[in-house]
C-alpha cells in the first residue's frame, strides 16, 4: 500500500508534498505521528490510533484529551466526507480513546510568560540573569516558559568564550542563544558553536556541507536540512549576508532526496529483532524482542554454572524436555524456541550465503596461501657466528687434507 509519511522532524515543504500526494490519490493512506494534529487539513475519512501514548522528550505518557481531539478532528474535516470515523488498534486502545474523546477539556488556567529582554541591561553576567529569572516564582495565572535549552547553549558557548568575539555583549549573545535548533543533534550544536566562533571572520557565514553530517541515510539529509535552516537563521540574527541562490538550490536538492527516501519500500523501516528477526512492537525502545531477551538472560546464568562432560549446558543430561538450556522450551503450537547459539549459527549462515563464493575461503586455506607466498619471498637465512666459524674450520681442514694428498701423490 502506497503511503504518505508525516512526522515532526520532516521539513515543512516535504510535509506539504506528502499531503499533496495523498490529496491527489497517489497514496492511499497517511502514516503519521501526532504531528498530523498540527494544523493539517486532509481529505481523511477514518483515523486509526495505533498507539494511545507518546514520548514527550522525558518519559512516555498517555495522550491527553486535547491531543486526542486534535488528531481525531482530522477525520471528516476537509469537506469531502460529511462523517468522520475514529478507531484504534486493540480493545484497550479503543476504550481509552472512547473514554477520553468525550471528556470535557480542562479550562485554561495559566498564561505563559517569556523572558523579558529588559533584564539584559542588568549589570550581571547573562547566565546569572537567566538563573535568577528562572528561580523567581511567578504568581498565578502566569507560568514562565522553559529556558533549559538557552542555558544548555550558554554552557556550550561559555567553555569557548575566549574564541567568541563579543561574548560580553549580552544582547548579541542572547540572539545567538535563542536560535531555534535541535539541541539533541550533536552535528547541529557543533555547527551553531562554530558560527558563534567565526561569525566575525567574514561578511557571510560558512555554508553548510553534507560532509558535516555524521548520520547515514534519511537522517543524514534531515540533519543537513536543519543545518541549512540554522545557516539562514543565524545569518538573519547577526546581520550576515546570505547566499540565497545556493541556499534555495541546496534545499530543493535535499527535499528531492528526502522524497525519494520516503517513496521507497517502507518495509525497510519496520523495526525487527536483531537476533531472531521478529517484528518489534510499536514504541519498543530496545533492539531485541522479549523472547530473545529472556533467552539471553537465562543463557548467561547457564554459563555461570558448572558444565558437565557429555551433558547439557546446565550439567544435566539433555532429555529434550526442557531440563538443559533451551533445547526443550516450546512455544504455543508446539514450536520450539530458538536458542541464542542456534540463532547465532543461523545468522552466520545467512551472512555466508550473502558473501560471494570466491570470498568464502577458510581461515586455514588463507593462512596456507599466505605462508606459501611468504616462503617464496623468504630471504636466505643468516648464519650465526658459531656456524660461520665451524664452516671456516671445516674449510681449513679440507684444504690441509688436499695439500697432504697432493704431497703424497708427488712423492
């Protein structure tokens, strides 16, 4: 099934193009995170919640009533379908959505309060001003916005403050610190810090390069697109010249590359257990399934036990009934679980099958061939001092013997 893909870190233009593919019926479904609830109008008839929780950056929590309504409100909203349908995967998920969809939304009881830039005129270092403002309690209904990202970037810049021109200028430094960037992406933070150090070197900033990205595949181009945004944003804030033509060209090329990745077979992005290849459940944080984890955990305890000669790994006779290791453990339906050792052998066999035959030489054969080449190139063995002396003595003895025989022949 051809699908459009929408998620938070996707560039805005790519989101619009993915939506156009769905609206023009070039794709049949839209697979999206909660980003679909952020101001997107789609000709959607049905919304299906695959998960009823989300990771908000610090922990996994259930969806709020406002979030459920925001996402479910995409169905039947475009004007094509008069009625929208909302469903979920699993009975528990459907019950949760049904219970919270009709709940009254809590009234707005607070107002967000941003950092007042007038405080920058205080005769205190910028970090002290920020920390003081953070520590001051505000009366309701006001709530201060988080400045954790600003403090994080300040610590990064403070370590290299001697290399940053005008670090003492709090207004200029604050413009740098409030750039909108992904602080979880190390490549982006490194580029931001590089701009802080070199913004006075020329009339324009150094243009980003794809080689600056340490990621691979789709994430590499997503990071590069963020670098292009940072280049534009930092240039605007610091009054630097922008190479608009090159920026537009690189953005278009990156967007086309990301679109090609998103139009590929989506099965490559399905997370699987790295040992047995089973599909991992949605939202799984690890890289192995629960069955393999239990087997690996049990296998470590088995290796710690005494190994019996001619017996199973646990030192007991292997009866095939589950008394030794994983040989007798069976799943429902009579199928035996695969032990980690068997799984490893299967993986190695698949790796050997994927390697051309001419590259599948045994280590012994390779060593023998290397030894033959080494013997062919072997230099004459250097003789030791004792062997040289012995050879000289033998040579002298032979010469005396020949002289004696010659004398006898003359006589």
